[in-house]
């Protein structure tokens, strides 16, 4: 009887998600969500891209060269061209195409990110319903509006750190708690609007903190994916961020760059519409197809040797 | 007992019939006739056309996401929105003891705070929904219901558990 009760309750509650009523009466609460006033974050907006570029940042000159010194790693990009008009590069940055790896490649890995990665998390959970080995035993440490800037702050009741097994913590602590051997990070969408240089500096600090606490963990920095339109940040800013990010991390030990964004750009460098789930609002979140492209990129741009 | 069950089923049908779908394509019109309510949550979602927007969590996922101890839960059911940016979430737990329910309630409270933190200054409409929601506790039962219709369903939950 109790089981039936529960199922009926579930049915009643789940069907609420299809109603769109505007009834927002206050519920007599036992534990209410806190209403906190804190420094406002710059959320990616729907505002049309302004003329001019308020965040002009000098891209390292190497990015404009047609040739780069050999890094010594056959798996990495040794030379690329920046295609300025297309807001992309002729070849992907970082790890080049490899043999397709098995999903076990992602065993003992942790994906860190914001709402974009949040969608990947639910996508992976869904795929595991029919394919339990999908993405191996990869776990997710994600939170909407998460950023490197937020990641470097102290963990408090109001901080934006994600939770790992229900407990809020820093990225480096989540890596340790999960025992992950690989960390895949995609952050920047909520950083770049504050300044690309600072965003990259913060990412370096994040990497260093992970490294200090987890010296054996291999870190994969994923390029921030583009958006269709909008500002704070614009697609152009995201691309500049990705370039600077790659140039900054490419020679760090046990750090590899995975240019996921390369697979998602259209001919103008914007997010391909068929991969987007919020075409009329923020224009930057992915749908299932976008996640499929993402996963496919990861399994085909794997680390096949450790350049040490 | 049977009367309460019947009333709840009717409520489910009525609510499904007057739902008008979310901008996230939350679902088609619910079937006009009262659907048979199976024990399988996935089947329930499918019968209401919600299988494409809400993801029902497995017990392992529930334990991982909320940080519950397996031994604390007599039964648990949860679903989250697949998009990653819609705040809709339902968590229903029957704990094994008062102390276990205390722990569950605390963790769900933290979960609610976390959701608010994420949406604050990010998605104001979602933040507004979250701040109007709460964790409900009655004896061994605890529920976290985050939805624009949270009030209605919390009331039903309260009535169902007496």
C-alpha cells in the first residue's frame, strides 16, 4: 500500500513539470532557500553583441604565426593558423585526432564545469540507462554559473562551488575525494566577461591547486564552447579566451588541451544551431546532439602517450 | 486509504489535463482517461509525456547527488530536469528512522541552498522559483519539491502521508 502511495505521489509530482501556471504563492516552509544579496555575477546575457570589442586583449603572437616550435609531443598541435574571420583555427588546438578510445578511458575521471557541463552530466546519466558503460565511471562536479573566479573563493554557505556527494567543496578537494586520475575542466563562459587575461590567470591557479593536492592527476583543459549570439561574453571573446588558454597551458606538465569547441563552431565561429538547446534565450547551452558531438570528440582526441 | 488513493489519482489526471506544457517542451497533453499508475517511474513519466524533460534518477545517482547514506533510506524517488538550467526537481524520501530523516532533511536543505546559490544573479526567474520552495518534513518522510507548482504538490504530499 505504501508503495502504491509513493508511486502515486511521484506521478502527481512529476506531472507538475509540464504545467506552466504562474501561481507563486509562498509555501509555508520548514527549510527555505536563502535569499542572499551578494556581488552580482555577470551572467551570459541575451543582449545583442555590442559594436566594438570592450575586452580587447592581445592574443599571443604565436597564435597568429603559421608555425610554432615543435612541442615534442606528437599528439599535440605543433602549428595552427588562426582563421580570424571564422573565429576558429585551421586545426584543433591541443590534442589531435587519435584512434578512437574505449569508454574505459574515462574511468576514474572527473568532469568539472558550469551549466554547459551540467547538461553533459544529465546526458551521460541518460545514456547509461541503456549503456551502463557509457563514459566509463566518469563523475561530474558541476554547477550552474560556476567559474574559475568562483572556484578560487572560499567555500561558504553562499559560494557557488558544486557539491560532491552532497558536500560543497573546492575543485581540488573534489578531485581528491573522487580519487580521479583524470580531470576534464571546461570553465570560462562565466569568466571571460570579466577579462580574458584574468580568466586565464585564474584557470592557471585552479590547475596549480589541483596539482598541489593531486600530483598524479592528469588535467585536460577543454576549450569553452561558443554561443550563437549574445554578449558577456561574445563568441569572439570566447575564441580569444580559448586561444590564450591554450597558449598558456600547453607546456604545463601533465596538462593537455582538448579543443571541444572546434567541433561545435559553424562557418562564422558561432555555436551550430543544431547543437543548441536554448536558441531563443542564452544561445549557449547544448542539447543531446551537442553532447553527442562532445563525447565523440573526446573519444577521438584522446591522450595516447604521456609527454611527461 | 482507498479514498485518498483515488483522490490522488484524480488529482493527477486533472493536473495533467490542465497542464499547458513548458517552454522546454515538458510534455504533450496527458491522456484523458485516468492512467494506470505502475510502480515504474519511467513508465509514469512516459504516460504523462514527460520522459524527454525530467530524468528519473537511479538509487545510486540519488545517493551520489544528495549525499544520502544508503542505510538511511527505506525508499527514495527523485527526478531532475535534463536541461541542466531548469530548476525543476522532485525528491521524495522515506527514511528508516527519525535520526535518518534528520540527516535527509539536512541534506535536502543544503541541496535547496545550493540550487539558490547557482541561480542567484544567473537566471533570476529560476532563482525566484527556488526561493519560494522549501523542504518538507513529516516524521520519516521528507520531500524537496522545486517547481512553479510546488505549493500544490507539497499540499498533496502532506495529505497523502496524513
